[in-house]
C-alpha cells in the first residue's frame, strides 16, 4: 500500500517531536548526573536530586503527549490535493482515477474544505462585455 505524502509528513513531524522531547528529558538527567553548571560555568556543586528530575521528566512527558496528540489531530483534519491533475485544456474539467471528468470546482470541493465563489477578472470582463468598459467609473 502506498503511503500518501500527508501520512509521511505527519509521521515525520511527530517523530521529530518525540525526539525533541526525549532530548529534553535526556538533558535533564545528564545535567543532574554531571552537574553541567558546575563543570562549565564554575557554579557551586549541587547534589543529585532524583525526585526533582523524575518530577520534571514526568511533566515533560505529559506535556509532550498533549502536544503530540494535538499535532496528530491537526494532521487528521488537514486535507490537500497532491500530484498531477489532468485538466481539459478547453473546458477545464479534471479527470479522476476512473476516467470521469468533473468541473474543477466540484472536484476540489469534494476533496478538500475549499469553497468557491465566482467573479470575473478585468481581462475577461473587457473581452466579454466591451460595452461596459467605458462605464468603469
């Protein structure tokens, strides 16, 4: 089964978040064991405080789980089109995988949360309605 680009991106982002939170927790424990401010900055040495590090790690795990949960929910809500869309050069309909042709508005609306409104650009207005061109102001 082919994985869509959206699934690949969402899995990659969530993996980066997990790695980031894991590095934060690792840094907390490394700092507790080797006392980084003491070695690098000449600060006063502090004793190892396992309870504080455990508490901080649990808080970061809970926060990380919430962030990853909402990231996953965000990616589930996202809809987007990807790949090449075969478009008729005359009527601008789009061909789907079953070789059926659909108006561009309905094709995109059915596959995303986009809505369409219609207007007319100045070039088409001048070409289609030249009599209204001078009544611009």
